[in-house]
C-alpha cells in the first residue's frame, strides 16, 4: 500500500494550494483532489492501493515549530523576491532547499508511523 500525504500550502499569489507527496514523488494542485489526481497519474498499477493522509501543517516530532517557522519565513522572502523579479541569496536558497528536503523526509516518516499504527 502506498501512503500519500496531502499538505495545504499557499501559492505565491496567496491563494490556497495543496501538495500531494508519496515517497520521492510530489505534485501540486488547486485542491486536495487535484493534487491527488496528478500524483496518482504518476503511479504504476502496482502502486494503486493508496492510503491518503491530509495534514494540518502543525508542528510535530518530525518537523518542529522552529523549522516550520523558518520555512514559512524563507518562503515569504522568496515570494516577495520573485514578485520583484529577483530571488534568494545563495545561502537562503540552500537553506530553503534543505528545509524543503527535511519536510519531505518528515512527511515520509509520518507516513511510516501511520503505517505502523495501522498494522501495515
């Protein structure tokens, strides 16, 4: 069974969006369903048994409040810079990419924990 996490986000224009994550695959959509549909198109027939988890973006043992706050702050800086035609400094870009990787890993760890709780 493949576990998929759906995470609410905000787009650069402030509108809501959703990210669907399964292992090393991820997609975005304007709704949870759109993100899920886009992700399931990437899965093979053998991966079609799905467990979908919609996350609330609250801090947890896998990605704490300080990390979430820093990720949000960097995303806000990135959005403002992008709106002005710029980007992040090299240091900020590396930090942002590292935090995104950490959150993706945390998503997988949450899925593994849930799998254990379900006895899978």
